[in-house]
C-alpha cells in the first residue's frame, strides 16, 4: 500500500527550488540565495521530521510509494526507504546546504549555480530512494548533467578537460549498466530491485539469464559491476577522479566526494550484491585485490602530491577503497568454512558508517583547502603556506579535527568505521586486513605532512601575514561538520542504530543460491 508522498517530497522539493530560481529572473542575489538554501535544507528538514516514524527493526522498505507508470513495460514509480537509504539521505541533507554556503563567497552567476546544485541534490536523492531500475537509472544519469556544468563553468583552468573526462567515464559505465538491465528485463520482464533480489536469492534470476545463453549471467554481472566500479571508483577506473575533484569549485568538490561517490557504493550494496551473489563470490578474490590496490596506491599517490586538492582526491580513493575491501571480503568468505555472520555484520556496518564519516571529513578537508586558496590568492600548493596555526588559530583547530578524523583518530568519527571494517575483514580474510594496514600507514604520512607543513611549518607566502582567521559564513560552514565528527565519534550509535538491524539481517542470510 502506498504512503503519502514523503519520499517524493525529499526528491522534488529541491527541484521545485531550482524551478523557482529559473522563473525569478530578476531576483536579487540575496533572494536567490535564500531560495537555494531553503531548497537544500528541505531534505534534512523532511528526513528529521519523519525520523520518529522510521522503524529501524524493519528490514523491508518503508514509506513506500509504488504506482504503475509504464504498464506495457512493467515499469513502476517505486520509492522506498530503509536504514541504508536513510543514512545517505541524511548525509545528503547535511552536505548540500553546507556546500552551497561554502560556494557563495567566490561564486558568480549565483542563480544558475544554485539552480544546478539543487538539481544535483534531487537527482542524488532519487538514486538513494528509487527501487525500480527505470527511474533509478533516470536519476543516475540526470545527476551527471548539473555536475558537468558545475565543474566546467565554475572550475579551475583545467575544468573543461576534467568535466569531459568525468562525463565520458561515467556515461561509459552507465552504458554497461543499461545494457545489463536490458538483458535482465528481456529474461525476466521485471525491473524492480526487491523482486529481482528475491529471485536472485532463490536462484531463479541466474536460471532465467542462463536460458538466453550460457555466458549471459556472467556478462550481465560484469556490466553492472563496471558501471558501479567507475562511479566509486574502484582501481584502476579512478583516473577521472583527481582532475575532476581538483578542478571543481570548492562546494562542488565537497558534494562530489561526500555524496556522488557514495552512489557507486550504494549500487554495490543495493543492486549488485543482492542480484548477483554467486558471481560476486566467484569474482571476489580479484575484486578484493583491486580494492586493496586502491587502499595502498591511493594513499601512497597522495603522498606524492603537492597540490592539496589532488592530495585529498587521492585520499578519497584510499578511504572509499576500505569500503570495497570490506564488501569484497564478505563476498569472498560467504559459503566458506568458518564464515562468521558477526564478522560480516561488523564489516558491512563499518562500510555504511565509513561512507557517512568519509562524507563529513572529506567535505571538510575540501572546504578548508578552499579557504586556504581564497586567502592565498589562488595558491593551494603544499609549499605555499606555513605557520597558519599562528595566524588563524580557530581555523587551524577546526581543520585539525577534520584531518585527524580522516586519519582515524580514536574519539572522532573516522575511527569507528575503520575499526569495524578491520574487525570484520580480519576475521574473514586476515591477509587482506594485513595488506590494508599499509594504506593506514600511507594515510598517516600524507595527512601528518599536510598538518605539519601547512599549519606548523615556517611562514611562506606574502599573503600569510594578513591571513585572516575563520569567521561568519565560513565558520557556519565548517563548524557543523566538525561538530558531527565529534558527536559521531563519541556516540556512533546515533547513526548505526538506523541500519544495524538491516545489516544483521543481511549477514544472517548470506548464502549462495
């Protein structure tokens, strides 16, 4: 039975704000910013308003909206919310208004920029809430359009090349996704994820695909895998990410790393794993090796960077690869002697928690680099600053918390997710956990180098004597992120209680069809 349009409101309220901005062509700068901020805050307001009615003990989707859309193709407008979706909806609701605030001091063409940002927000929310491939894929593709223009029109000197590279890679992955689901539809006549997941668990989906040709189940699996691997990205499909993050304006870099990168991980958890458990188990050793390469090489590539945005971009590859290591370790261990459901639950809980925690810390790191760049006259090199702690102690203190959160310091949010991932992976695939610790060492090296050179090194650059401390809208941007890092570091159960029952149910039903 369908519910009132709660989830539709989450998606389309930001889009209504974008439409309103488009219609108010003579709106003042202040008016357009108020409309944009209200539209971006709508996600968090609606989600918190309905949070008390969300039952985390239920593992099936809640607040379901399901209506026949294209009857001839068995397509439904189908939305639903569970603990995984809710965590990412809340993350999107937090990041978007902060990213908008961070964009305003150095932003021109305000009305267009804000409208595109609201379109991007709504599309991302649609990906996290849609349960039918047809409109899920529509949201997935629509997110590329505003992201492309936000990078190209407001990015740095290499923004054009970076934007085209971003779109070509992601559209290429999307083409494989589309072809794979076309094959699934041809074999089953269905496109909704819960039904397909149920058939996959029973072994029906694999048999139906096999009837169309012996190679089809594997080919379809590889197509879906490639679509999500590019989006996360899984090494070696990562080469689009550093230039896109480095050339994008600050607020867009924040959204790309905090929200859009989670769309790929969400696809692994929501679609790939439930629909292809057998194929994922068979491919898991190779995929685990690629994820470990992302962990280790991402961290060590970051060490070699002198551009601060590229350093944090490679750091994102490193941190997101931990999530993939956990996922593939669980997939590899499923069905083997000694498999522990508790360890699998820990690894999967750590994955979802790390997705949210990385979103907060990476967004704060990009925000801080934007502040350094604005004060340094466009410079953002590792050797362009020094002694910032003396000139701007408040900014340095807040940014230091973000750096140590990304490092995984106990007491901050980054520690809990990584601890759960390593606790689970060590019990399931101990060798993988051992190799992944090399990534922890690399992370410590480049983040501590960042901290020491920028904030404690000798003063560098003519702008430093007049380097103002953080204030006003800047403090309002980074302050909430830092507060959440501390709160979720001390009380991670505020977030984990939303998805732990779901993860426990997943781990308890991890069997191969």
